[in-house]
């Protein structure tokens, strides 16, 4: 009887169907309308030569340049190089960042010693370290990977430390009361409790790893999309520059969407199971 | 399973190095299948005493034994806890929460599933096995916490204000339901409570603790057989014991006199 009375607040499994609100689809159409309107205004201003088309290409020219860029062997090579570099930069940033973050968050001595320096590095532009990376690792694509990883690691670490602070004492007490071993405490309490911070950290690792690789390629001509942008800019092929920028934006959005989907799947237990990381996508 | 506390004392040390006695001179014996409630003013050490019984806290002096064996660390098969704020793990579903103690004990997945399901049936939540705690009401979550403790088949159940976070109506319904379950499963129960009604309604014996440092001020026996229906609340015995508890807890001179 008691169960029946309390059941009112809950629904049996499988009945929790999420319906899309009608306004959501309307919202998307409005957004699309705004984007199209901006492109039209841009096109008109350019045709009226209120903005110089030599420096800011028209949207129609940019769309027309897409097949040219995609047919350009150098562009395809650059995309492959940058894609590979971004992938490895993210892998290094996430793995080292998570391990480092857990060490920093769980060993008080390390936290006291390194939390300040890590925060300091986050607060300064990472590009000032590019010359040091060049000196240590040389001018090659591998250095872009290391620099990309460096750009992401500290954000991952700091968020993982924040995630560890979310572990609640009352849950640890349950583990103690039920005689959980060290391993069970880590696996069943600490890791899941800290996932919000870890997920946010991974997203920042992806975002900053991607940025780091592109910035390095822009500064140092080691190939990749960053270098390609520089080449097209020097040749005043601004429409092609915009195509590459568009491509980078698409990569960023796709990575963000993939990560959001993974995060939603892994966070079903949380009160709001939508992605909590600021994906910016 | 008989639990015994001998000359138990707990003293906390503050950050400034000062010693603060929390419990003193606790001598108590709880018999097999006995239901004991512990009541007392805020901060008198009720929860501290329960933690000592379960091995979550080591006393400063004296000892706790269960069947003659000293309690030095938690053992959920000997004594399992039910905490006030449910403390279910939000990332595990209801079934996994009910079986988490077995999981920590290294039992197989199949055993955890079977035993967890049995315990959910016992507390009437078998339909909600796959849901997450956030999808349940407070009363339902507390029943999962009871299922989690019962899954360990403990000799003693240690309940720390298990219904403290619930509204009055849910408290009464759940209390009545749990009373039946705990009586049927025949085990010793020690329950800390703030509620005079709960203390009388559930108990074979009520332990009244004095203000800090907590010491046993009085033990009161409740003779009505368990499980009790809600109509017990209207009986003379209930009213008289409740009045006695009220007097002890609300009139300082009465408590001082009882403590002597």
C-alpha cells in the first residue's frame, strides 16, 4: 500500500520518453534564418564594396571555392596532417591530464605544491611557450602535437581536481560502512562521483588541444591547416582561407557533438543528463 | 546476536587541541532480536554511539563486543547501517544500490542481482529495479537503503534517524511498513531518533541519553508486542511513555535527576 502511494512520483523504467517541445524546432528555424540573413547582408555589403572583397570575400565566392579547395591535393594533405595532430594532441592531453588531475586531487602534498603553478599556466597565453617547444623538439609536425597537448593538459587537470572535490564524504562513509576495499572505493565511488569534472576536463582538453595545434601551425610552417591558411592569405586567396576556417569550425562542431552525445550517455544518472560541459558547439 | 558496550567513552579533540567528551560511561546490552531506540537532546552523541556499535568509530576507552567478539572495524554482515539521508549512490540504479554491499564483498554479479531483487521485493520496490535514485521519492529511497542493509543479512541493523528526512505522513506509513518487515526478519535493531513517537512506537526498549557528554539517563521498556499497528499510538501505554520521554527531554531537572 505504501509503495502504491509513493509510486506517484516515479514511473516504471522505459516510460521516460523525452519529447521535443514544439518551440525547439521553431527556434532552429529562427537561428537558420538569422544565419542566412547575415550572409545576405554580408554579400550585399561586399557587392556594394562597403567592405573590400579583396580582404573579405563574398559568401558566394567562398561557397564557389569549396570544390577548388577540396580538389587541392595540398589542402587534403593539410587536413590529414592537422586531423592526425589534433587526435594525438587530444589523446595526450586527456590521458596525462586525467592521471595528473587525479594525482593532484588525491595527494595533498602534490596539490599544495602544484595547484598554484597549474593555475598560473592556465592564466597565461600558452603561445609564449612556442619558442621553447621549437628549441626542445624542433620544427616538425610532432612538435605541433606536443604543443597542442600542452595547451590542453592543464585544463583537463584542473577540472579533474574540481571533479574530485565533488566526491561526498557521506558516500565514502557508505563505502566504509560496507567494508569496500580501496579498489572498490576508487572504482565505485571516486571515479563516478568525479565524472562531471572529468567530462568538463575532457571537453576543455579537446577544445584547447585543437586550438593549440592550429595556433602552432599558424606560427610555424610545419604543414597542416594552419600553414595552409597562412599560404592562402599570403596569396590573397581569401575565399579559400574562409573555406579552411569553415572546415576547422565544422571539425570543432563535430568533435563537440560527438563528445556531448558520449557525455549524455554516460551521465544518465545525473539530475540533468544533458551535456554539462560548456561545449560551445 | 547480542551486542554489548562496556564502559564506553568517546572524546573528540578539537582543531585547537581541546578535548571534548562526547560519550561517557556507556554500559549497555542489546539482546538478540531486540529493537532498541536511542533518543536524547541534539548533540548528545546518539549517532556517535551508533558509529561505535558499527565499528565506524573507535571509542576512546571501553569496548563494544558482538557475541563476545570486539568490534574494531565495520563488518556489514555483523551490523549494517541505514543512514538518515539514504546515501544511495546516484550513479547506480536501484538494484545495484540494493546489492552494493554484496558487490563490495566481491560476490558474483548473478548473486548480487538475485539477492538485490529479493530485497527489493521485500521492501515493495521490485518494479523500480532499473531506475536511478533521483527518480524515486524520499520514502522509496530510504526503503532501498533498508534493502541494501538487509541484503547483507546482518545480525544487527543500525539505523541513524532513518526517517528524519521524510515528511510526517510518509514517515508514519513507512515506519509502520518497516516495523512489519524488521519484525518478520527477526534481527536486532538499534535506531537513533529525534521523534518521541518513533522512539515509543518501534521499541522494545528505549535508551534515553543525557545532554553532552552523553550518558544513559534512563532505560524504558515498552511491553506491547511487535509488530504494532498504528492504533498503538492511541493506547494508554504509548501516551504514558511518550509523556515520560517528553518530561525527560524537555525538563532539565527531570533529566538531571534521572542521570544521577
